[in-house]
């Protein structure tokens, strides 16, 4: 499946070039997150999914150039895959359905990575930054920590920003004074206002902001220079983030490719670890 074949990519292409209101961006964001199901939802169901009114859904369809929501849904069904995966999912319990949904999210990510240029560009940007601040708050804190943990093995100066508060912008300023040229952010729903404010501050300070987010329509998109989307699972009480985590590892690989001494650093770490007996073999 190519990037343009995935339901999420088709929806994003449909929204491109339209000036959407914040409410309409919220609807678009919800549609991308549930791209496979959207062609089969009523306007009321879509409104509930996005947390907006039913008339807002109608106005959204008109803003996209359709006569109303029924016309938009007909269009979506015409471009949707012939077989709806949910038909087979009926025999799965809720836990299996959550796993199947994550597998589908990973398929969407694989399709998007058919064009490796955005990730490769982001990797070069991050590799060139000394130091490299990595931001992730609340639900995204574990993603930022995981990236920073491995990145520190190949990058000379990684600075994890995983706790909010009044000092976070001070720490961004300190990174800029130390020579940072870029900042990596992991942003997952629900999106803290503090993350948006921090990214705006980082851009104002001259940093190039690279963001891994759950959607190209996430609130952080407007304050990011390079946004790499990876969908999250919404089938359980708390979102699951297998695709963003994997995209973070892919980005880590791309960054390592831009660091000429990455392999030497890894070998040095392995030698030290063996000498100290860090790991049980």
C-alpha cells in the first residue's frame, strides 16, 4: 500500500488547501484518527466522535465543497477500501479489537514511510543540533524518555524535557544558549496547552521544531516546522501509542545515520557495559 492508498492519507489530501476553523480542524482530526470507520458514520455519530454539534459537521462538509454531509460520506465510500475490516472484527473481544486496531495503525505508518524523505530530513536536523532537547509531557512523556535514553548512546548531548512547569521555557532557552538548533517533541492526546506554548517559545527562540504527533491536524501542527504523524489507538479506556513509539525509533535510526561517530559511540558503550557487568547475558 502506498502512502496515498491509506484511508488516513486520502482524508488528509481531501482537507489540504481548505482554510478550516478550529472546530472544523477538530472534526478533521477525529476523522483521520478513525479513517477506516468514517465512511460508515452518520453525521450525528461523527459529531459525537469529534465532540461538536451536528450542524458543525454539516458546515464542515460544505466548507470542503460538498452539498452536505451525505454527499461527503458518499465520496468517502467511493474512495474507501472495498472490504471494511470491522466485519471480521465482530468475532474479536474488546482486547483483541484494540490489538487489531494497532496493527492497522502500524500499516498506515508503514505506508507513510514509503516516502522516507520527511524522516530523513528530520534525522539530519536532529543530528546537527548540539545540544538536542527532547520534549514530551503527560501522555507523551514515556515516548520522549525512550527516545532520549537511546539517543544519548549516539548523540553527544541530549536533554530530556519531560516535566512541565514554569522552568520549561528556561530550559529551552538554556539549550539555545548552549548551541541547540532544533528541538524534538512527542505530542499525544490529550494535548497539554503547555506543549503548544513551549513549542511556540522554541520557534521564537530560533529552534527548528520536529514533532511526532498523532495526526497532521493535531494542535501542535501550527507550531511545528516538521510534523511526522503516527496514529494512536482509541479502543481502550486509555489511548495506545505503538505507532508513535515505532516512528520514534525510526527517527532515531535516521538521526544516527547523520552522526558519523554513532557506531563508534555504540561500540564504546558496549565495551564499558561489559567491563562493568551492567547486563545479565
